[in-house]
């Protein structure tokens, strides 16, 4: 019951922000989630022997979102480079010599893995069809996760990646892909039905077959994100990233799939624009 209630509250909050929020609110909410996830990441890093300054991680995460909001296309790479050099200088004087390189690398990876990935959500939302597209991203991730959990637990027999996550099965993985494609199709049908009546709130401009292709790619990225976060936790010797969400573990446990799925969707949109393919 804790798990269900927590999920219902979180889904309601996400839906409300997507459809009734403004760009600044989307950015603020994503930044808050990133800060909490970054804190959990630091605890995992500490279990692995790394000591990343909390002030650097929280400040760097906030700066990534500020830069993304104020200068959407110009400041990301220079900022990440500057933050990496600052961290390198800090750990160079504070850490043991044999830990300097690894601590700096772990800290920078955490910033890109969490802050940069979630900082892509506001620009996705800010597109012409950004609201339904962001909803499409979320439900593909959620539906895949739910289908994998229940089908894998009840019918899963063949292990997917036992070294990374012993509980994942091929049956659950296939069910996850099918779940994402089904909800993507339902969203397309519902958006089309509403747009025929003059309501464009769920209308996505991409053709159906391309939407299905995006659902497949997003689901694959989401499953990979789940496995890789499991690898981080197993490497740190912990089961959950935290206890912030009742019945769900930590923030990082809930957004691990999104941390790869959101960049993959953004890169797909960038490739489309670069190749002048028009609307997906």
C-alpha cells in the first residue's frame, strides 16, 4: 500500500506540473529531484571509498539548471568543463594521491549522469508539442517498469543480466518493451481522438510508426538505465540508493530509467533537426 500511495502521489504531481506548470516551475522541480538524487549518489560514492564534497555537488547541480534556464544552448559545455576543473583542483589537494583521479571522475560522472540528464527535461517540455511528448516519455518509462516488475516476478525464468541485477529476466524485459509500446499507442489514439474534437492537449505531431520507434528506443534506454544503476549499487554494496520514498527506496531508484531515457529522447530530437527530417 505504501508503494501504491507513493506512486499515485508522484504521478499526480508530475502530471500537474507538466500540464499546468511554467518553464521555471518545470526547471525548479527537476532541479529539486536532481539535488536529492545527487545526495544519494554521494552516499553510494562514499561506500565505494570516494569523497566528493557535498558543497561542490549541490552547487554544480544547481548551476547546471540555472545555465540551462538562462542560456539554453550556449553554456552547458563550458560550465561542465569549469566545474570539472574546480573539482579536480579540490580533490587534488584534499584526497589521497591514489584517489585524486577516481574521485574527480566519479564526481563529474555523477553531475552528468544526474544533473545534465534531468536538465534536458525543461527544453523537451518547452517544445511546440513538448507537454504530450514529455508525458509520452514518462508513461513509456513507467509502463515498461510496471510490466517488467509484474511479468518478471510471476513468469520470469531466464536471467537477463545476473551479474548486474539478479532479479531481471528476459520475460520481464520483453514485457517491458510491450508495455511501453502499448501505452504509446494508446496515447497516440487518445491524442488523435481529442484533437478531432478540437482539444490539442495530448496531440503529438509525430506519425504513428515513428512514435512506436521512439517508444522502443526509450524503453531500451530505460531498461539499460535500470541495470546500470543496479551496477552502481552492487558495486557500492547497498540494496537501495536511499529511503526517501516510502515503499520505493530512494529517489535514484525511481529515476534511474529516466536518467538514460530522457537524454536518448533529446538526442533523437537533435538528430532529427540536424538531418532536417521535419517532425518525427
